């Protein structure tokens, strides 16, 4: 079980990072092994063709096995439409163009099979935000319609991914709807109350019913509910997601390198806050030096008793269960 792993390995398993290049360099390979990193996110800059992507992922997985680690989570943002990292795949339908649940299922299944074929096992999709108007920052990426419809399409798409053997990720909990600010740059703030929140939670509730393996909280601050952005909020992750909604799966942060978080907290601090809040995996798109800063800061927090090893073990347990479920 989780407890048998050395502390250093545990921290590495709780990180998903972006790396440079279109193939695995010796330096990167060595660093991934040393830190026992548990996941890699592939960005547009990492991929040129299906063949090259397959080879890159094979190199990454061989490297993890060499380090004596469980296979890596290999993630990608392949939502369809404007957010598609692999332009060379066939299934590129945008969520806004999906017209019924059956269609959502079929798109998830077809896209999932193509990703699986490349060696990808995590897709950061579907987007379950309910866009209230075309001014919303997230509008172009969402299913069209109200919360019920979004919930229904999302659930169907998750089942499609599941059937293809892909770990899907419901995002961005508890919903970006109604925010015009782009969280890649700044932190959006919403003034709604807990009662108003219930509606936007519906798609996430439905996805939990569909056994979604991962949920990604967004960098959105709900000033009347908590002072922290949802992504690093004990209220949103501990109380609402785990408590009220009873979610038992893996929670992965949105990229901690985004302006919304970086400008206020800085990376190492954000990493510690995320773990304290109950996040299982820290997604970070930065440099290796930046990842090392986070890693060392978490190690320090553990040694100082600021984070307990029991808290880490809860996450490791969930991550290992996920990895064995999708072997």
C-alpha cells in the first residue's frame, strides 16, 4: 500500500508537470526518475505527429518503470474545438457542436480510442462549466444549454471515455460560468452565495454519479463562500466536493503556474496550500527549477509538521487506486 513508499516518492507521485521538447532528453529523464514524478502533461509544443507522440510516451513510461515507479499518468487537453493539442487526430468535435447525449458519448469514445492508441491515459475533458452568456471567458469551450443539459452531455461523454479506457477529468469545479475574466491571467471573483452555487454544481454531481475518475477545481474565487480560490480552498474541496457531494476520486488542481494563482501566492506556497486543501495532484506548467521549488517546499512542510504524512497518504492511496484501475 501507500504507506510503504518513502516520502520523497510520495511527493513526486502527487505532481503532474510539463516538460520541454518533442522527445525525452537525458536531463529531463534523470530528473523525472530522481523525483519519482507521477504524471506528465503534453502540450502543443511537445507533439508533432502520431508516431512521434507514441515514441515520446513510450520513452516516458520506460523511464518511470526504470525508476521503479508505477506507470505515469500522461495527460492532455484534448477538449475538441479550440482546445485540441493533437490537431492530427480525427475526432476534433467541439463541445459546443454536440447536440445530444448519444453524440456526446460517441465523441468521447472515438476521441478516447485515438488518445489511448497514442499512449495517453488522461484527458482533461469534459468542460462542465455552464456558460450563462457568450461573454463568459469559457463560452467557446462549453456544452450549449442549461445545467441539466450540460450535466447530461457531460455524463455521456465521461462514459464514452471510460469505455475507451481513458481517465476523464470533469472541470472546472464548481464552474466558471458568469466570469468574464480569464484565469490564465487574473483571478476571477464571483459574488454568489452558497444557494446560487447549487445549480452550477449539478453537472459535477452527475459526473460523480457517473464515477468520473478525476475532478479539476478552477482558479475562481467565490468571495462570499471562501477567501481562497476554489482550486486551493479547503471549503470547496474538503467541505463541498468531498463532504456534500461525497466525491472519493482524485482531485487535480488546474495549472498552478497560471496568473490567477502565481500573482497572489507564488508556486511553492500554492503547492502547500493545495495539499492542505485536499488536492491529490498538483498540475504545474513551469520549468524544472519551478517544480523543484514546489517539491522542496512540500518536503519542508512535511518535516515541519505543517502537512501530515497521513494527509499525503490519503492522496497516494487515491492515486494508486486510479493507476491500477486504468492499467
